[in-house]
């Protein structure tokens, strides 16, 4: 589906219109992970197994200097995505990584200390519990409760 909208507005429109999208490709590597906050409060509908989209996020990250650093670099990239989603551990922790089929791959080498990555994962179901991002007139993000956004999903569910 093609639209001439801001990325956050497009994601909100797809969800509010009930479009059953199977994949979202976010290919602006300098900022794409930060746009993941638009998935907060995602309405999965009544048929969860049918409505869980796969997200593909292109981003820049540190180049591992050896095989031992690869795991650390991948974890950093996954945690950047988790912070934007508001669900810590949903991609970087072993259980969350397996459940949400999180994968990190190198797209290309962009500099002596930088790679472009593609992070692919199933949208964590926990995002539906996170307060939805409110878009203002300019579609800039405007959170109603900044404090609540910093709480992990598991703490908000208990309250």
C-alpha cells in the first residue's frame, strides 16, 4: 500500500483502518528505529495469529571487530528497537528473541567502524499494552505520559 504520509501517521492509519499488513519495511537507516514508537498501542484485533506483522528495520550500528563482539553489537541494535517499542527484553533477551523471531543481519559495510543492519522481527504482542503515541498536527510525536513510557511492559501490566 502506498501513501504520502509521515511514517508514524502511515503506521497509525494502517492499524486504524484494519489493514492486515504482513510486513513493514522501514528503510531510513539513520532514523528508522526511532519510528518504531508508532507501533505502541497496536491493535492486533481478535485473530492474533493472523494479525502479527513482521517488521524490517534498517539501521546503522557499530562494526564488530571480531566474532566475540558480534553478539554484543547485535544486542545493542535489538535494544535500540526495544526502547522505541517500549518493551525491554522483547527482542534482545533469549526468550523474547525466539518468540518474536528476531534476527539481525549485516546489509553492507558503510565505513571503517560502521555497518548497516536489517533487524527483522514479529511485532511483539506486548506493544498493545504500551500507551499509544499521540500525533500532533505536524505528526510529531507527543506523549501524554512521558514517565509511563519509560516503564517496562511487564511493570505496566501489573499496575
